[in-house]
């Protein structure tokens, strides 16, 4: 038997992907690894299925998607337990992930028709003879490459919105959580049995690369910036457009007029939920000097209450090495651990760690840790806090705590999203686009922008009267040119 061990909680044996529990190593599922030919065949099937799916119209798609949402809710306990077993996430966090996911399915289903409707758009006085129309047409087949840390919420931000826009989808879940993906895809098949509108292909990075080369019309990827660059490079071979969500190093700013207790509670959760394995988890805090000591005291108090069962294990063994390297680098450069620290990595779990006095050029501040750690720095002004918060290549999410200046501070942060007086809330509001800038990628899921991300703008201009003067022709006359120039000077000169 040929066995290939993936550096994490899975392995490949004789063409099967074996998923295991990261906490205890117990097998969760075995799923067939797709070959490049099988990936291409899935896309071919999706091409035909997508034509049917587009043809049934917005109202019928809405009906089917809402039924899918309902079916997921009916089996929420079963799916939550599966997420817990396969990814290690605590059951209540898994259940919350499903709740938010079905809310997004419902929003996309209910708003796709209005958002993507064809409509007449205005022309200009200089070209009054043309009527202008704008339509949004589905791409056809969208490939989605999902992560393991939010195995339903994150890919659903692409899958549900792409489906609502009229596309067929081929989904490649993370090799660490394939059974979760198989569960909700199978449930979709029960709602839409006629054609393979949503398909799933399993495997490691090679299957993801095959999906990029399979002839899909667009790829939506979530993962590390390094892998995102590989996805972009592969898609560039065929000029396949991409949406990239490449991780983050999210910062929170605590102003002098903040509700310090609320800020500390939010940071304790935002830095440690899912063991810190969240692209929008809080990894840095910049706190005004006037409330710094109070904030540190309350954050330490909140963090001490956290037990291992509340945050779960680190899913990938290799990530524990990254977390330890970051903690060790912070301590070696003069930083101090108020809790956790050098011995925080303990088996499959990592103890919550608060680091202070860490230099801003440390890897613990500049690189994504993806673990239950947070660095806290004292600042003398909001200008300093904003400058430091913006001083990484990442730009995904952020948070601000301030009673009177939160929105003003939020607007100055170089991130795609900001929560004010809360953490993570921008992700659970279906109307808000989700995505980043810089090293965190580009493109948007969620909201109206997320629906339009999976549809092509189609522009149509229709002549409705003769052109006076005629300009788009070789038959134009000197008198006509004179009249056109006169009109241009009158309107724009």
C-alpha cells in the first residue's frame, strides 16, 4: 500500500484521501482522490448543468437554495459534530459557523434577482440616439478552492453567491476537512437532483492545480498568500479570472475613549476562538497609553478564563511549529509573555498567549501566526496606532474600539473590512462585502459585490434614432464635425 502523509491531519493511501481528527488521530472519512482527467470531466458536466441552472431562472434558483438552507438547519447538530471531529473546532463554534453560513445562503438567494437584474442605464446629451442597457450574466462554471479552518462558512461565501448568480460550481475542499464539504454537497444533490450543478473533487494541491487548468470560467481561492500566488500563476496560463483571499494579520485599535472591558472581552475571543486559526482573528492590539494598563489587566483576566475545550486543537501539526517560532522570536527580541509563552505549545493544543514589548519588526508582528496569540503595544495617539496597524503587507480585517471616533479611525485603516466596538462582525452581516487588499488578496464575496463577483457585466447599446450629426461612420461631413465640436464645447468646454 502506498501512503503519502500530508503535513497535517490527513493522508493519501491508494488513491483515497484519509481524513483524521487532529485532536486524537482517529479516522473520520475516506474519499476518492480525483485525477486531473476526473476534474476536467466534472467541469464538462458542470458546463451542461450550468446551462440548465441558468435557464430555470432566479425564482426557481431562489426556491432551491432556500430549501438547501432549510435542509442544513435540520441537520445542524450532525454537521456541527462532523466539523468538530474533522477539524477540531469546538461544537458550539461549529454550530455558529453553520448558522452564519445558512444566513448567507438565504441572503444570496433572496437578493440575486434584484442585484443582477437587467436594466436601462442613462446615456448622455452628446449621444442621445443610443439607449443603453446593462445585464449581469453568469460566468458559467466557477471553481472554488476552500480552506479547512471555516470549512462551510468560507467556501459558502463563494458557492452560494456563485449559484445564486446562475453558475454551476466545482468545489475542491481542503484535504483536512473533505467530509464536511462532501456532507453539504450531498445535501445539495437532494435538493437539486436533476443535474450536477454543484460537484466536489477531493485531493491535495495537485487537484487544486488541476481545477485551475480545467477550463473553469473563474476561480475563487482562500488560503495562504504563497498558495494564492501559485493559484494566480496557474490561472494566468489561460487568463482565468480569480478571487483571492490570502490571510491576514488583523489589528485592533483601542482608543482612550473606548469601553475597555468590552474591548478586552472582544480581543480575548477574537485572538483565541478556533485556537486563533482564523484569517480575521485578532493578532495585534494597539492601545492608547491612557487605558493601556487597564486594558492589559482586563485582557489578562479574560484570557485566564479560557480553557482548551473552548478553543480546540491546532489542526495542522506544521502550524504549531510556526506558532512556537513566532513566540520564541518575540521573547528573544525583548518581548514578554504575560500568559502562555515559551511553553505554550503543548501537544496538539496551544495555550493562549499575550505578548507585550515586542518590536514591530518581529515576525510575531509582521507574519500571520494563525494561533492563539496576540501582541499588545502601547501608543501615544491614534495617528501612531493607525500607522502601526497599517505597517504590514496584509490588509484583510481590523477592529476599533472608541465611543466617539470609531468610524473615523476605521476609514483610515488599510483593510478591506473593519468592525467598530466589536470583532468579526463584518463577516456575519450578509450585506457587507468580504475581502482584503495587499497581501490579503483581492475580489469580494458576500453582499451585492459578492453576487456581481460571479457575474459578467454585459453592456448593450441600441440605436433608437438617427445620429445628428452622424459620427460613427466614414460618411460624416464637415458640417457634422463642426456641429459635434460645437456641442462638445457647449457641454464640456
